[in-house]
């Protein structure tokens, strides 16, 4: 899709609220299984019935009463703990200071509409969006206390992740969590289009009879970045139809330092104010003039790319250096990017700016199927 079609998703108004819901949980043998994703594929209207059949076969467990859930998962030596609940998306922020959820990337409206249609047909939120925030000491203590008992579920999935899940059912604990979250602002780490789909589903139901609606909520995992942080990595680019000479010309036009050097020197010098680029044979570093609270990826997309004399005819995105280098050619250069800090991304979002598409990669993400939310049995939001 054309990047010009990107728009800012609406802002949800505070207070930030995660509501209890009765979770659907796949059996450990299905979590992380290659076939699990296909269970949520076309025809989407058959997905709910498919899960009912799986439940009859013992492949799905349905919780009998609403809960908030602590989900702790470990992958490649990293452990992340998140609070999973149904995010209240029923109110829109009229002022910047009212915002409770902060997107940092734009969305394609058509893609968000398609996701909303799928969730409507499935009557499910199949996976939580990932949110990050700085938890209060009080919230950390409440969650630590809940996690001191034995987990309700503990298993290793087929993809190698290890999981522990605690269900929190006490109304008093729910109230304590709500009080600690009330003044929080959460940054969307993963799931911008699903977040936008939640908002579209909520708006579609506004004209229906009064009362809480399941679509007033959307499944989310809230991670305390100060406790068990997600890792924020870069997403590298290849620019098709662009050469290193084009990059040099753009840098000279902008008054930026372009210096050809060896691979080791270029990669070693990669920083928040310096890019590395290669055509597979030659290597270069480009020093950037980065403004305060500006990310390197913004400089690349908003200043360097428009100054290129040729291309890019297309931009491809890569989560690893090896993937990017594998696409490098004399007429298709790989650009290695530094990762912005989480604090910088949060400041950019607070300033009501969006980063270019595919600017961040928060890792690790939890396997699909640990906690699913049905729209048929969802608990309504509190008044």
C-alpha cells in the first residue's frame, strides 16, 4: 500500500482501564503450533464453531468466570510479564492530555477495516495487542503478590516459549489495579492495526440499544517496561532502484557527512545519529543531524529519501541484518538502522507525532493461543 494512505488512529481517552474477561485458552500442544494460525483463517465466520469443536476435543479450555490475567512468558533468555485484560476503548480523547493509549505508527484504513470485519465474523479477539508503560510501585506490588502463589497454568509450547499464567478474580484486587492504572499512559508496542480495528468495531455498535457492548473492549497485554521490559530492535531497509552514489548525492545535498569505509567500521559506527549502507560490495556510513526528540528513521524517510536523485522504487523491511544484506545489490542498497530507545518513541508519541512505517520491533511477542477473548461471552465494562 502507498505510505501516503497512512493515517493516525483515534486516541482512547483515560482513565486507562483493563477489564476482567473469561478467557479461552488453547491446550499447550496447540500453542505455538504451526497449524494454530490456520485455525483463525478463512472462513472467519467458522472460527467460533471450530473452537467449540476443539473445546469438545479438549483442545480449548474456556474459563468459567471473568478474570484479569498475569501472563509471563520466556523466549531466548528473556522473560516478559504482562497484565492481560479487556481494554476499554469506548471513549475518545478530545484533548491531548486526555489520551490513555498512544500509537506511534500510522495505519492503513483499509487494513484496519478488514481486521475489524474478521474479528466480527470470528466473534473473537484472537490475540492481545502489546502495550508498554511504566508501572507504579503500587501496581508492581499488587501483581507480585498475585504471582506469589502457584500459577494456574505453566507449560512450554511447541514454539519453545515457556508460559506461566495466573488468573486474578478478586474484585478487591481488580479495584486496586484499576486505581493504579487510572493515570497511566500506554504506548502501543505491537498491534496498531488491531487497535484501530477495535475502535472501528466499537463505533459500528454505537447505534445499537443502550448498555455495555462486548465491542466496547479489545484484548490487550500491558507490559511494565520498568519491570520486565520488551526489547526494542531496529527494522532495516533495502531501497530498490537506489545506489550508493544516489545516497552520497542526497547526503551532500543535505550537508550530511557520507564516508565510504569497510564493513566492520561502518557497522561498528552505527548509532542513533549514524546509518550504515551497502550495495553488497561497497560500504558507507552517513552521519545525521538529528534534532532533539527525533529518531534516525525519521531523518531517513523525511529528509534523505526525498533528496535521492533516483528511487527508491520500493522499500523492503527486514528484522535481521542478514536478511537486509541478502537483498543488497548495486541498484538495491541495504540501509542498516539503529533502534530508537523506548523513551524516545514514547516522547514522539506524546508529542502527537508518528514514526514512519515499520520503525520499531518490540520483542519477544507471546505465542498465539495462550489467552483469547470471545466477543460472545465477553464481560461488559464497568460503568
